[in-house]
C-alpha cells in the first residue's frame, strides 16, 4: 500500500467517529436519543469501538483484531435493534400491525441466530474461524433486512402517511444504502473483481456517506405525521387484522327470542286506534287493560306520546 493510499485510508477511517460524534451531539440537543435509543446506542458503540480498535492497532495488531470482531458483534445486535425501532416508529399509528411486526421481528432474530450457528458449524474454511463466520453471517442477514426495510418504506410510505423527510425514513435510508454497497462489495470480493484494500476504502466511503445522510436528517426538524390523510387501505389492514385477533362475541339467544316474541305479538294483536281527544285516550287504555298486558303497554305509550 502506497503512502497516499495509506493517508486516504486513515482519513476515511478517522472521519467515521467525527461524523458520529456530531450526530450523537445533535440527537442529545434535540432529545432524539430518547426516541431512537437503539440508534443512539449504535452510534455510541461505533465511537467506542473506534477508540478501542484504533488505540490497539497502534500497539498490537492481534489485540486490535479481536477487539474489532467483538465490537462488530455488538454492532450487529444494535443494527437489528435499530431496524425494529424504525419499524415501531413507522407503524406507531397502527397498533395491531405494529404488534404483529414485533412478533415477526423476534422470530426473524431467532432464525438469524440459528442460521449463523449452522453456517459457522458447517463451514470448513481454514482462513476463517467458526465464530468469525457466525458474526459475518449475522451481519449479512442484518444487511438484507435493512435493504428490505428501505424498500418497504419506499413502496408503502404513501399508505402509512410517512413523509420522506422524517427521521425514521432517514435512518432506514442510511442503513439501506450502505447495506446495498457493502453486499455488492462482498459479491465482488468473492468473484475476485476487487481487491481487499480498495474494498475497505470504498466501504468506509459508503459508510461516511450514510453518516452524512443521518447528520442531515438529524439537523433538520422532522415534519409531523399527516393524520388527516385518508389512509383507507392501511386502515382496512388494521381493522381486518384486529378482527382476526379480537373477534366479535356471538349474539346472545335471549335478546333474539325476545325480539321474535315482540314481533309476533305486534302482528297478532290488533292496533288500538288513537283519537285526538283525552276521553278517547282513556277509553282506549281501558279497552287495552281488558285485552291484555302487552296491549296495555302499547296503548299507554301511545297515549303518553299523544298527550
């Protein structure tokens, strides 16, 4: 590696914590660290990881190697938490869809851990240790989910009343765009289309671009959700899913029989004519009293409404 490339490598590497500190400072000043806790924790983890790995790299490469992989595993966990955090914020107005998505995310996390464990055990590579292979598999799985989250927001933002200037959309956009570039670089590395030094620099440049996107979104105030929008399709999804989870109780038989009896009595008993004067009303009530209790109630109601 030439001296100019080495300087460029260090510049791109040092730019990561500088931008992350700026984003974290803006989140603290605007109170966004309480709304996006996992994203704020992800930034703090990246800053601490740089401080540890960079210091260890200057003294011992072996120590820096193990510190890097440990911090990378923690970053994968925070990255998956950020995806769920963005999902919850996007579906905040749709409680049933949000609860279903939370359950699906838990199952996705469990499946991701199982896949990482199976891949690490079944891999016979001499260059990569099984625990390293497990971390790499989990990281790539998170990257795929991040790309899917961006596609979800791009396609369904109009159905959810979500503006593309909101913080949750910006966080997902930064992660998704970086995930696309990283997965493309991994594919190119496997196919021997790009070398390792250039791959690392392009990867760091893409991550810096994502940090700039996050910095711009955090610096600008997020617009409020358009609650007045007619999101009929999303509301139908919400209502249909709510009906599945909370079905209506079946009607009781007692009110049904009471209604049948009332309808039968109203058809079999003759109606008493109502005369305008008060004397006729009193005669009608007397005749109804002689005829039965059901007609007495009907005649008394009519007489009361007339008076």
